[in-house]
C-alpha cells in the first residue's frame, strides 16, 4: 500500500504534538502534587486541586468534537496547546498567589487543553488513513495503538520528569522550561499542520454533538464503566494503601505508579500483536468481549486473595490488571475510530471521550468514598461490578462493519 509522504508527515506532526503535550501534562501533575505536599497541603486538599481537571474533561470532549467538525482539528489541537501554555503561566505567579482556588482554575484550563489535544490527535488518525478492507483496519489498529500506547508511556515518563525538574530547577524554573518547550511545539504546529484537517463539509448543528450511532453509544457506555473500574481503586485507594499498609514513602509510591503507567503504555503499543494480528484477524466484538471478560475476574480475585498475602497478591494482581486493561483500552480506542463516521469523526470521538472522562470522575469519587468506609477490598469489588456492566454493554457491539474509507499505511 503506497504511503503518501504528505499524510505521513502530518501523522508524525500530530503524534509529535501529542507526545510533547503528554510529557508536560504528566510532569505538571507530579510538580503540583510534590510541590503542594512540600507546602504542607493534605492529601484531600491536593486531590481537590484536580477536581476541575477531571470535571471539565466531560464538557470539553462533548463540545470539542463539535468544534473540531466545524473549525478543523488543526485549530482544536493548537487551541489545546495554547491553553496549556496559559495554564502553566498561571502557576508562575508569586507563591502567595497560589491559593487552592487559583490552582484549581489553572488545572481546569489544563484539563480542557488535555482533552482538546487528545480528541484532535485521535480523530486525526481517521482523517489521515486511506485504506480499504480488513488489511486497512489492521493498519488503523496499529496506528491507534502506537498513538495511545506511546501517550501513556510518555505520561509515566512525565511523572519522573516532573520530580527531576522540581529537584533541579525548582517549581518556577520547571514551569518556565515546559512553557518554552510547548511554545516551540505550538509555533511549529501553527506553521506546518494541515489547515482544515477534519473539518466537516457540512456545518454540524450543536444538537448533533450527541451520537446517533448505536455502535458508538454502546461502546461509549462500556468505556465509561471500563475506566470507572480502573480509577475506583487506582486513583485514591491504591496510593494510600501502598503508603499505609506497605510503609512506602511518596517517592516509592510515585515511582511505582509511574513505572506501572509506562509499562501499561508499552502493552498498548503491542496490543495488535496480542489480539490476533499474526492470524490476520481484525479485532471486533468477539475479541473485545473476551478481553473484558478476563479483566473482570482480576479485581475480584485480588479482593478475595488479598488477606492471604497482601504484598504478593496486590503487586501480582496489579501487573495482570495492567496488561489486560491496556489491551482493553487499546481495543476500545481502535473501535471508536473504526465506528466513527467519515464526516464529523471528531464528534463521535468527542462523545466517546466524554464518556471516558465521566467514568474517570465517577471512579475517582467512588474510590475515596469506598476506601474510607470499607477499605480497598470494597474498591476492588466495585471494580469487578463495573467491569461486569462493561462486559454486558460490550455484548451489544456490532461485528466488523466494513472498510475504512480514508489514510496511509503504517
């Protein structure tokens, strides 16, 4: 399959923008957590700093997909980069200005920027792919897996980078270095990124933000419970449990979670080879059902076996959960691009990631409440229940729907 050098360059530019943004996003989160911990903020106060970051992801994905179809994905990506620069600048003010309200506002802008960048990057993959048949779908899966997996790996690297920058340059110095890097990325994007990428020929109405595709709706609902099942025990319960029960300090907890995220991203990149690429199969409904079914068993097994040997059970369970979850996430990321309509891809993708953000917010809230009331076992049981719901929703997905009508070969 011939490769268009122009489309390949555009794909690499979109991917490079996504990578740069993700690296600074992960570093910023670690910077904020460590810096405000040093200032004496408690865990609940630090968690509150990220409340708007998660909440605005729901609104941003829904509205951002509609905007992308109207004004082009290139503009959405550039807006996201610009907003992240503003969010970083807001944190360079004198220390006495860094109140919880001010930092929450900066994190809200960063959350909006992150979801605009993610939605535009993943929607662009569909626009830059001109392949036909199942071979084309296989290459599309590889393109999405590389984009998604590398993002999560770089987010984990960003956690380490944030700690290193804080130690080497201080809070303000680290922020200015990231601002300079993102400003250069934004400048190159403004100059080189294809104009009107992903812009719909017919101006979609605001009411069309909500998907009318049954496949997209079922997949979005499954995604909500999939990510809720991860965050219900991973966001609050797990770090606190590692600190309280294992006696780990903040660096050990942060380093372990960063390593987990990096490994998670590497598994996502390998997902096409782990789900039947060697047999020439296009992953669809049956593959998705199998993997989410397997994932459902893991948190339930961890909860039941945890009293036996907490260290061995939890760490082994985390490894198995990470592998299976990464494959599930990569499959979903491919399926939404495959199911999305040709005209207005960003609207379907935006709606889907709105459900993703809703699941993360729901999982985060439940994680704190369940852990405080009944411990990590309750969080793990809640995870298994949410995954069972995701499995039932996945049963409603259609089979492979045919070739992609648009990009290049990877």
